[in-house]
C-alpha cells in the first residue's frame, strides 16, 4: 500500500512515506515522492535537496530544521538559508519533507 | 534564560549506547537552541578519532555524526588533554576540532555550567 | 558554582574515581555509593588516592552501602538518604557519573 512505482519499479516506503532503502533514491524517485505531496520540484527545490544530500554524505544524519537552515546558509547564502524561504518551498516542514524527498532517513530530534 | 548543560561523554563508541546517547542529548538540545557544551573524557576521546571504520562492524559513523554538532549550534567542544595523552592521541588524530583542556581548565569548565551530566 | 559528584561504580573496575579526582574543584564534594564505597577499603590504592587529596568535610559515603559491604567509612562521612538529599541541595549542581 505504501509502495511507490517509478518506471515500473516498485519502491518500498515506510508508514510516513520515507524510503525504506535509501539506495532506491534517484531524481525520478524524488519527483514521484514530491507528487505524492502535491509538490512540483523546481530548481529552487532541487538546490536544497542537493544541499541536504551533501549534509547526509558528510554527517551521516538528517538535519533538524535549525541545522538545515545553518548548513543551507553556509552553502547557498543567507537569502536561501532562512526559515521563510525553506518553509515556503517545503510546505512549512522543511526538515521533514525535504529529507523525505532527498531520500534521507527521518530527521532525528525533529519533533 | 535556559540553563546551560555540560555533557561529559566518557565511553568509547563501541561500548554500548552511552556515546550515542550523549550525542543524542547534544543534538536534541542544540536543535532547541539550548546552551550546551560537550566534553570528551577518558575513553570518550576515542569517539573523536579520525578514520574509524564502523561500517566494518555494521555500526553508524559516530565521528561523522559528531562533526554535525556545530551545525546544531553546539560549538563548545572540549577534550581532556590528559585522556588524550594517556591514549597516545594528539589533536591531529581527531576528526573534529575540540579544545584540549588541562585539569585546572576542566575544573573551571565544570564550575561554569549550570548542569552537568556524565555518561 | 559548586558541584556534588556522585559515583556508584567500583574504583577497581574502571577509572571514574581517578578522573573525578582530577576534575574535582576545591569547593566540590564527592559522594560514594554502591560499589564505589569499596574505594574506602583500608590499605587499598583508591583510599591512598583519596587520602592524598585534601577532602576533609567534602567526602561522603552512603551509610547503608558501607554497612552492607562491611566497610568502615573512615575518611568519608557516612550519610543516610535524607542527608544525601540535603547535600544535593547544598550544592549548585549534582554530577552523577553514570
């Protein structure tokens, strides 16, 4: 029931819609996940997803909101790394939703 | 003003959940903007060692996680100089920058924080 | 700010006590409970370490843990649980060596 079908491939999701196997991620999978959230990914979204994937590659964990803002500001500048911008892009829950679309595990310490 | 908390982590990353729990407290507190410090003491200094390969034991990379602390607003990272030296470690062996403190500086550090927890 | 350090592990099993003695401020106090009271065994190494510090009036041990282990408090002042609580309140913070 919680599977995602991308190019005839069935991809397992957990009960919150996060990838069960992070290796399943691809840009196409991200687009399909976004569609489930009624979201169309633009370049503004993609640069954040890229930043998130870098964060995960570096620190091996998914950031809560505050570190996401800080890291984004560090990488893309304060006009991108701020809470209104990220909230607007990701329906008000950037840490959770962006992590989901970027193929990261559910953020720890994110309440 | 929130009360400041010093977390003293003194177990090696392989010794049960202690090191992971200390990090979780720091990450959760940092996400809520609490004034936190973290001190690595005794075998806890092994958590900071660079080039560990926890994947060999199918464990998560704690040293990589620890490097995220400044992103979570936890910038006050300290390491006991005595514990380092006793284990043949030097600052250049560490995966993240932590300030080495001698005994008098450690006593002053503990006195400075409102709360202290040792894991 | 003063700290009451609380240790419950045997000094013969790990180095909590040794590390704590290094971190103990001149106004800090130390309370031994559980197997940590073995540090007070006459003739033992940890007792010598404790004696080498000037801990007069700042070293405490939980009375029932001493009694159960047939250890004479000696250097440490034996306290019961109400006195333990009193001590905790008397210091700015308590650091439990878990």
